[in-house]
C-alpha cells in the first residue's frame, strides 16, 4: 500500500495536554449538540411538508417485467427512490452515484422492517443497468425509466437544448448543469386507497447524508482533503477500480468525472 504524504498542516498541528484536549473537545461538543438539535428540527419540518399527489401512471422496466410506480412499493407504504445518473448512451453508471449506492444493501432489511422500500431508477436501458449492477455486486432493486417522463418530471434529466442553452431547473432553481443527468432522491407515500403522494426530494449536497464513507472521513484529522483536487469528488472511483496503491491524483480526471463535479459538488 502506498503511504500518503502528510501535509505540513497536519504535521504542525497543536499537541496539548490531556486536560487541555478535553477542554477543547467539550467546547466543540456544545456546538455539535446545537447542530444535532437543529437537524432534528429540520427533520420535523421535513415531515410536516405538504404533499403533492402523483397523477401520472409511470411504468418502469424491472427485472420481472413492466412495473408501475405503485408496484415499486412492494407492498409497503413508503418508497425511497435514488435517481442514479446513468444515461442511455453511457457505458457505465456515475462513479459518485456508485459511491452513494455502495451504502444501500446493508440498509435494505432494516428499511423493509420499517415499512420502507429503497431502490434506484435510471434512464439507461435495463440490460445495461443489470450488467453494471452485477459487476459491482449490488443486491438492491434498480429499474429503468427509459422512455418515460419520470426523470424529467422529478427534475433529474435535461434535454440537449437545455444543456446547450446552459439553463435548466435543478435543485429548485434555474442553473447551469453540464449534462443531461443529475443525481437526486425522491420519497413517496401510498395510502390505503392506493393513491400515491410525493412527499420529499433532495439534490446536490443534500445527498451527502447518504454517504457513510464521508461521515467517517470527516471525523479524521485530515478531513476530506479535497482542496488540491480538480474538483471535490475527483478521488472517487467505482469500488472495483481502486488500484491497491491508489491515492487521488489532483491532475487526473476523466470527462465524466468533471461532469460529476458539477452534479455532486454544488450547494445543498
């Protein structure tokens, strides 16, 4: 394994007595608790958001054939859909979305026992999705919305004309987006009558909460250590593409990864 060179900022970090360290840690803990209470309040407000009824009858290509949005609930009342960036013409799915998806499988059984179904949707044809999913060893359900208006209606896919004009609606604002696909997450509720309601969506950095790896990284002394990279997530690879001696190279990025930087590195 390669050894990463520690920056001067880390090498020259303050070293204090245990008593002084504890004092500083308690001061930070007060702020952390303030953040926790604020986040709890935000989650409460999220639950209190009004809903919008889903009127269209979306039909997806799934592993067992055609499935409606209602079918995707799999008998549960809550459905969480991750909008995975995978355009029909792409050879593989987005590396950053893949980092997010790496965290899905372990949650499936827990969510199912809380009346929640989690799955992914992309515009890529089902055959491409299944090949890529098999390659990365994922078990979560992943369906294709190819040929439907689902991605457009939930503001994660854009036309070539919108890209050329550098104006599209994403993350609840008009902004430039350098590609036809964007990441997002949408939540739905189905009542006893079968009516479906859209209850919540989030995009951009609002998706960071799904990335457990970032939470661990944020607790280390070096933190994300992304300032010298070509963009914040330039280090991310598909998990089968990290060489054993891998260290992120600030000078190395692919065209797709540059696109991803605008998709996943923006504001909440």
